[in-house]
């Protein structure tokens, strides 16, 4: 075939209406992506997944809260690049074109958060993508003063919530996915404070807590809100644990890691319950990203981690070990960059527009500037204490409220007793993986 008939094709299956850009249209952001250096992406505020093309070069980028995948298929007339937020969307398109024999889910690639990915459509052999980081917050630049750190951290969180509220019609209700933990608690109190100071009706606001019958979150949520005089905002969402379907969860999040399947199963139960009660509800906030920012995960549960690896590696929990590292999955990225599907997938399935203010770059940048080494002196116990101290001080400074701080508990351990959770979601990760692959094999 002569080169005159060589035609490369880009199929963009992304839903542009899911972009939530503050100062640009999707088309303007795409032009910026193609025409400017990768560093320009740090000036795009909001949530986005973008693909742009200049000749044979395709550029792709996303925010942390938006999964974005691609697949390069072969045709006699030239390659075709399919870009989507979901693996099954890519597969369905390939089937419609008779190209599905080339497909395997492990051949799809996820755009890692905080990078611009360049791909040249040049045919066989497949080109290597080029990754250019655009978000590089400095580490440990603040003084080891938890009062000042908390003030700056929560003030930045409140600013992001305020910007988000600007984009919501004044008549729309606002829900917070709530457990009474540090992350959802601080998001609720900051949201309540911003709405009150801006003269917005607090009658629009609710704190939704999942109640599967015997989990500790319901009482914790009541205690939390009653302690700050806001108990009237709590709304329990009662769900029968028997309705939880593991295969449905795996289909929604397109992943098989046990903790994410467990957490996402709770999210599916909560959001389905809200949707059944409120068919028109659209806007929800949550605290996803708060644990990652303040490095609040049990190190002893992961044999790959030490306190030194956690405090020395930038954005370890947001990005995993990072692009170009042996343990970085090309199919799934790493860290929250991978696992955000546990939040995004259920919200999309049930028709909500979600917002996790702790995932915003400006909030992450403040967290990265915390001098964790000076504050902890490599003490694991001190690291675990730090998040509650920082956030509570910041909330007190912002709102004047004394926020209760309870021990960390995963979503799936709060909505249902741990024993019942393991009875409801009993499989090992290898079984979850088989269930996921069974859709395609």
C-alpha cells in the first residue's frame, strides 16, 4: 500500500460533558494540550480527561479523579487509537468494527495522573509512549508547625470546595458521603462553613451514611455531627447486605484488587440507596484522597512499605511507585491514580457528579509541602497521629468547631461489621481477577 493511502485514526469515546473545567471549554483545553508544553497542564483547574492530535502525534492527559484508557489497534490502512474512560467501551467499539480479535484487557493502557502522554501513530511496531510530568510539588517546604500546616491545608480545601460550589445551580441539593471519619468529616464541615459564609441555603445539604445493619459508622456519624451541633444534617441510607453483588462491583470498577472491590461495593450500595430515595439528586462530595495526602495507611499491612519509603517518595499513595518503575502497571497505573475507579465508577453508574476536593492539585501540593520527616522522626505511630492533628487544627481555625477525631477505619469496615463484610465479600484477589477476565475470555 502506498503511503498516500496510509490513514491513522483516533477514536475519542470520552464524554466531554464529564469535564468540569473552571476557566476553559474542553476545546480550549485540548488546544492548550496540543500547542503548549506539558507544564501548561498545571494551569488547567478542574476535572478533565483530554485527548488532542497534531498530525501523527496524539497527546493525552487527565486529572487524578478521572480514569482514562487507550488501546492501539491495527488495520491494513493504518493504526487506530481508541480512547475512553472504560475498558469495556474500548472493547465494544472494537467489536463494532470487527477488530475485537486483537483485544485483551491487559493490552489497554491507563493514562497515569499528573503526566502528559505523547503517542506517535506510526504503525508497526507499536510506538513507545513518552511520559512528561507536569505536576511536581515541592516536598517538605513548610515549617514543622502543625497549627500553621492545618490552617493552610484546610483553607486550601475550603477554597476548592468554594470553587466547586460556584459551578452548581443554586437550587441543586448537595450531599456528602459521610462516615464521621477525618476525611468525610472535614469535607462536610468545610462545605457547611463555606455555604454558610456565602449565604447559601444549608437546607440543600445532607450527610449520607451507609447503614448495612451492624456497622459502627452510623453511630460514629451521629456522635460526630451531634458533637458540633449539626446532627439534623445526617441521613442514614439503609441497605440490605444481601443486595451486594461482587460481580456487579467488578463490572463497574473494572478492577480486582480486594480492598478496592470491598470499598467500591460499599460505594455502590450507598449510591444506589441514595438514587432510590432521590431520583433527581446529582451532586455529591466525598473525602477520597485524604488518606493518601497525609500518608495515613497501615504500613504494617503492606510488606513492600517502610516508614522511610512512605515519607521519602513523593506522592507514593497518589501514584504508586511511579511511571518507569518495575512495579508500575501500564494497564492500571498505581496508587489512587488507579484506585479512583472505586469512586468514579459507582458515581457514573448511578448518575451522580462526584467531587473529591482532597484530590485537587493545590490541596495535594500543600500536603506534599508538609515536613513529614521532621514531624515524625520516622515514628510510625506519630505518622498515624499526624493526620487527625493537622486536620482538626485546620477545621478549628476555619470554622471555630472542635472536630472529633476517631481512629482510622476503612469504608468497608464501617458500614458493616468486619465479620459480615468478609462473609459478604469472601473471595481472594485471584478470584476477583478471574471474574473480571471472564467478561472477555
